[in-house]
C-alpha cells in the first residue's frame, strides 16, 4: 500500500481504484467494503450486557441504544484502515451521499477514532472533475441522516424480531416478517386473490375490412371495429365486473352484449352491406419526452424494455457508476445540472441535428412524494456524454444495454416533441331489421416529425391499419394507432366491405405484478424507497414467498398463510398507509424535524390518547400487541378455502390439497400433493377434484404378494410416489374397519399394526402404469447380486464377499460386505442397472478406484437438454442433472432450474435470461473456513456438554433414589 498524507475511504474496491487514479500522489484511497460494523445479533452480545441488549441487540429501555460490533470478516479491514490512518494528516470520507453512505461514514469515525481532521467528501459522479471539485467542497457528517438510517435499522430489527417468532410458531420455521417486504408480499397475494375470484365473461364484436382511395388514387385498406348496434353501445371488456356481469346494475339497458350466434349472423349480413362515412375528424398529435431517469423509473423501464429485473438493473447501474460512466444511481430527482443539459444538447445536435433540439433547454421538477435525496437524475457522467459505442468493449452486455437506455432517455429529455395528426372515422351500415344499424370506428395516428422518438427508437413500426378502441378501454388501440394512417374520406362517402368477421373475446383477470409494475405501485403508495426496491423483491423471492414465471411474480401458498396471519393479528403493520407514514417519519428524522428516539418510542411502546398527537398515533405499540396476542388457530391460518369442500393446507413439508367432503376408508379427508408449477389462481375447483381423483383417491391396490399374502399398493407420499406392502393382518383389520363404517377411526389399532414395507418408484416409473411385478421387484430390494471368494489384503485369509444392488438417496449403488463385516460401495450408472448388473460386472466395478465412475469423479453425465447458443456470449447452453437437481449452464456460469419449471418445459429465452442475471450477480463470496480451530472448539464444547449432562444424570438419579426411598418410608 502506497503511503500518503491524506487517507480517502470509499465503500467499494472498484470505486477506490477509480478515484485513486484521479487523485494521484499524496492520497491513499481505501475501501471499507460496505459497513464495517452493524447491530449485534443477540447471540453476539457479551454475557455482561445480555440483560440490556440480549433480545434485540438494542436496549429498548434506554432510548433504543444500539449495540454495535465489528464482524469477524471486517476486523482485518478495520485493522488495515487504522494502520493507514497513522500515516495520514487528514481523513476524507467519500461514501455515497445517501442515508446508508452517511451512516457508513459515521461508523468509520466511531470505529477508527481519528485524531486528524475529518472531512465528508461528496460527489454524484466519478469523473476527474467531480472528484477534484469535491475536495474543495467538503462538509461534516450529517447527524440527522445518520439518525434516520439508525432508526430504520433499529425499526426493522424490532419489527422482524417481534413478528418473525409468531410466524415460526404458527406457520413454519425459518420464516421472516419485514416492515416493507411483508407489505410488498401482501400486494402480490391480494392480486392473486383477485385473480382467483375473477369470473371470466365472454363477449363478441365484429370487424370490417374496408378500403378507400388514398391521395394517389390507390385502394388503401384499413380495419374498422363495430362500436354500436341498434342505438346501443357494444359491450367491451371494461364494462364487466370481476363477477363476470355487466356493471353497474341496469347497465345492460344501454349496452349491447353479443354472443357468438348473433355476432356471426351480423357479420354475414354486413358482408353485402354498404358502409357510409358518418364523420371524419382530424386532430393534431403531440407527445412530449419523459423526464430523465430516477432509481424507480430506471428499474421500471429496464424491466419493460430490456427484460431486466430490479436486482440485475441495480447491479449493472452500480458497475456503471463505480467505473465513472453514469451519475449516482440511487436518486429520486429528475433534475439535470447545467453541465448535463449542455452535454445532452451537444450530443443531440451531433447525432440528430439542430432540428431535433427543443427550442430552449428543459429542466424537470421532481414530483415524487417523499423524495429524500438532493442528487441529480441518473444520466451519463461528465461534461461530454460517451456514446454507447465507446463502451461496447469496456463493459459487460447488460451494463451496455442499460447505459444505452440511460443515454437515450437523457438526450430525449432535451429534444423536441413528436408531432403529427390523429384521424378518427365513424361509419354506419344496416345489419338488418332484427339488429338495426351498426356503427363502426377506426382511428390512426401519423407521426410527421418524430422529435425525441428519434433517440428512443419509438414509432418505427410501419402502418398496418388502425383499429378502434372497442375492446380494452383504449390500451391496445392506442398502441396500434400510432403511425397507422387512414385514407382521406368525406362525410357521406360510401364503400363496400372486403370482408367482415366476428371475433370472440373473454374478459381477463387483473395482470400479475412484474418487478417493474410492483416498483411502480410501491412508489405510488410511498412504501419503501426506490433504493430499497431491488433488495425487497430479492428478499421475498429468496424467502419463498414469491416466485417468478417469466416476468410475472406469483405468490406461493406459504405467502397466503403468512399474509393471512399478519392481516388478522397485526393489521396495522401490513396496512399500506401506515407503512407509508413510517417512511415519511424517517424522512422527517433525516431533515432534523424529529428525533429517532421519540419516533421509536411511539412505534414500540405506543401512545395513549392523552400523549398522542392525533387519533392515528393513539395506538398500542408493537410490544403490547405481541404480548397480548392470545391464542392463534394455526390450522385456520394455514388453510385456504378453494370451494366445494376443497382446502389447501400449508404444512411443514409444503402445501397439499384436502377434500373435506370425501373421506378415505379410515375416515380421513382425501389428500393430494400440489404441483410446484400450478399457480394459486390455476387451482380451480375442477382442477382440485381432478388432482384428488388421480393423486389421492386412496392407495391403488396392485395385487397380493404371493410370499406373505400381504396387499401391494402404490401410494402418493410427501416425497413422491412409492409402493407399500401391507401385511395380511393389517389388511384384514383395515377391511373390518371399513365394513363397520368408513368414518369410524381406529387409531389405537392402527398404531399397533405392523408398519408396511415401502420402496420409492424409479424416476422412469409412473404410478399409473406400475404393475404388481414391478412393485414386488422394488419391495425386494436390496437385490442379492451374488457372492464370491476373495483374499483379505491385510490378513491373507480367503473369505466370502456378498454383493447387493440397491437404490439410495444419492442414486443406485452396489454394496460389498466382506467376511469380516467391512463394507464398500460403488455407484451404478442408472436405476435399471439395479436389476441387470451381474456378479462379473460388479467385481469389475469394485476392482476400479472408488470414484472411477458414477456420481464421483467419472465421466460427466450427458446433458438433459440442449438449448442452443447464448445470445450474449455465444456459448452453447445446456441443462444438466447435478447433485442438487437440474441446472442451466454455458460451461462457465451455472443457474439452478427454478422449481416452477422442468428441464423440458423451460423456454430457451427464459434460460438465457436466468444465466444473464447470474452472470451479472458475479461470483458468490467465499466463506473463510477455520476448520481446525472450529473443530477443536466444537470438540471441547461437546466434551463439556457431555460432562455436564453426565453430572445432571447422576444428580437426577440420586434425587430419584432419595424420593423413592422417602415414598417407601411413608
């Protein structure tokens, strides 16, 4: 490490390297690698402080005083920073200028305890000019921002540590409740509930293909859609409620709803009808550019246009920022500096010419409620914007795509509006006497001057005809109209139809959230902050509350249980408005208008009506609500009613389906496991009964075992299908019980009955096609392959070795048992070899080194599926079978196949996207291993525990003896 008189500390090594190159000699730039200390876990609090800090790592009785520790993996970093500080005469803290960065700077001061002047160095882009300018514009660490960050950290600790144990006890172990993650999960669950309750409604409309002379006299075709019939407006999707009925009540008097028969009859009648132009209106069209990117809008647009998730977007943006290509990527501001406006306008003039510049420089105002940071927007860094082509060989593909998006949006913000004209024509045609007059409409927009769209690449599609706003409230029509022109027409002009067709539609349930739309909703409800959205989404996915199908976010049944418990027992803490108010409270602390101590006191201990500032604050605190929780019916919490007696139960080993109205022979509800690929809204009553019928219609009897007389059955269990051999006496008792009445339970008899022998099915077997012969072969495992004599290498004695074939947790294998009782194993290539391998082959395998083949160090298994070349790297992508299941790989990057897919069902495009995300995430951090010391410590602890246990047992035995003696004496 080079010495210098000024020590500069940043968060990341990449940032340190970049800034160090700009500052040059006289400066030593080092990285803290994020936070150097954090709240202690309760287990990390020393024994002397357990009484105060042992529950949360926070003393709630002493102003919520936190107990901070330097984690083991950061002690070396702290030591290196202290060593460097000894040679410095000034300390510059150059962490990010947001609450988290401010807190990192404060913790550095508290831990390093510098005796030299400390200066807070802030900048919004990593360029030579910005870094050097920040040296002359330093400030002190902002105590209010630190207070806000510390309050948020303590708040999240209290929230999670009080509510999560309730989930452990009533839903399942290892679950967590989070202040914002729970609310985000609730949004996704509520959307799925809406989809589950949604009733689809069919409706029909009619489309006419017409043609009229264009300006050059050539026939120009266009499509018009029927919007009214017989004086009534034609029903479209927006006219139906979630119950599948026209809404509001009585609305049907003013709306005409077509069915298939009538729609086809009208289409047939109109094929020979004359269409007359009723009106032709032309209006000017103008579209303005959008403001530059904020954190939220960047995540939304990257999701919608590039298919990048929030986490991938923020990782790519972090890389671009740390390498000096864009400004700081966590911001709520849309403001551009004068330098940036000049750079954007110069780039527009260079690439597109002066005609595409706006008349005057444009400045945008931040409208987002609760905007907290005084940064610029996200834009290309520097006084001259690099063209995307300049970065093509310098950054990974995902960073290049994101930079291009930012570059385009920033240039577009200083460009002229897109202008053109929109034409709308209405035509009438007589259907017949039964239906009356039909009215059709078509619209089209012609972009005459693209303006900013030249930079963003919009409006490039050629005209394909315009369709009226008839089906979806205007969304689809709006997209189809742009750049679609209509021929000139005059009122009274007549024409015939080239074709008329009837189109059937169904109303669609509300769309599931994507990462982009969830971010938009969270921002609109002022829940969380844009800088935290990526981590929120990552958390709810990693916790198993939500999974992705394509870009859609689907809640698991586990999420239904968790949200049901929180809604019924802690409604305040998953209330959208309350969560937004908490975020606004943190903003007030950051601005110095409130203190974290007072705010946390109200949150945790509550405030009565006399002490509360308003009625909303007059509530019991979190502590009291958890203490007075009372009994919770875990079964009710973990039950989701599907209808018609079908319930989804969320159990310790996952969700399963129960039919409460149809019982098995023992009087228990029939059950079926739920496929991982089945989304909650797809589990209809019909689908549920089908699952019960095929998977839980009781064991399927295959026949009788000739050797024992027991019944052989194929069953579906928690871990998949298996066969069971029920002893004859148990079968007889079961039959007698069934004869006495299916509802009568025989718990004691069942407990006393001998346990059936069981065996799992091979991967190549299916429960439906399994035969008695197959089942008996499985139940007969392990299979004796044979015996042979061999010489003991140690003693020289000749003994008989026995070889058996079996199926185990890690696949098919052979076991050899020697005369002295020692065993040795070898893997087999497939399950079928269990029944085909002979003694000669077995001897050959045991003669080879242990890892000569099979699951060890032998030849790799052939891929399960080949997907073709990756569009980014060009490497061939395959799906392989690994130790932990199927995974996608290009030979360098691996990604486990998500549980909602199978190797056969996943689309190549989705596999490529998953690999791209994994590449962007970078390699996983390696844990430092202290095997020897840990092993020694563990051994000492084990010995101590054993000794303590022995003493307790001895003491207990003495006490028991004394009590027994006393009892006899009495």
